[in-house]
C-alpha cells in the first residue's frame, strides 16, 4: 500500500514539474512577442562659447567687461555744438567677435561705475539712457544675437558692429537743465566706463 502511495506521489510531482515548465515556456514566449532587447549609445557635447567683446580684452573670451568708451556727441539743431542738453545723444561703436560660439547670445551694455571725472554738471547714470543696436538693428537696452542657419558663428558672420547710444533725459528740475546746457564737452567727445555683458540666450 505504501509502495503504491510513493509511486502516486512521484507521478504527481513529475506532473507538477512538467506543468510548471510548460507554463513558464508559454509565458516567456508570449512576453517575447512584446519586448525587444537592444543597445544604444549617444554623445552630447557642450556648446562652444567664445565671445570677445573689445580689442582691449586681448582676444580673451569673457562674459563681462568694463571699459572706458569714448562717445561722440551728435549735432543737434536745437543745441549749440559740443553742449549737453535734454535729447542730445552721444554715439560710440564697438565690435563683438562671436567666432566659434555655438549658441545664440544675449548682449547688454550699462553705464559703469564712475571712476573718472566728468565735466561739471554731468550726472551719470541717473540722467542718461544707454541703448545698443547690433549691425544697425533696432536699438534697445538688451539685444539677442541669433545663430545664422543654426550653425556656429564663423569669421564671416560672427563679427558684429554694436552701436552704443547715450541719450540725455529731460530732468525734472530747471536747475539740472541749466547745468546740462552749460556744460561744454571737450572736442565733442565724452569718455565714460561702460559694462558690457554677454550670456547664452535661453529660448526655444
């Protein structure tokens, strides 16, 4: 009797093992229909950044620099030559060299900390607005310089002429207006520190 039970148990165990193997095969076969195995490799390079803002920087790529820039006072039929008064402008040009840069560029120019002596009666930066225009474009307080054809700037399209314009604003007080109008600008030029700043343009 015990011998027959052992045989029955053995048969049952063999049947269970076979059943488990069959179920495992069916599951793996079905899963394989909906799965794939593969390998992929990728490489992401950091975009090149090389912006030279003035010849004084010696070819160094910078994100910010402050330079004394000489502005030429523009003639105005309503103001005696070489005098400063509301609405008078003074202009200077600089060159940005973006050659090799692989991202669009944000550029701003601001009146820097005053470290030199201005003519008596001239107060900066509270009474002037400084704007910039790239390659004759629309003046503004900040400029976006886009890539050309989604490629890195080259020696052909990377040299940008930037026009900086100082505009004297109308003061709230008559005394300040009189001070500005009384100031003579030697040789029609005015040298002030300007801070030039560039950064990567973030946008779609």
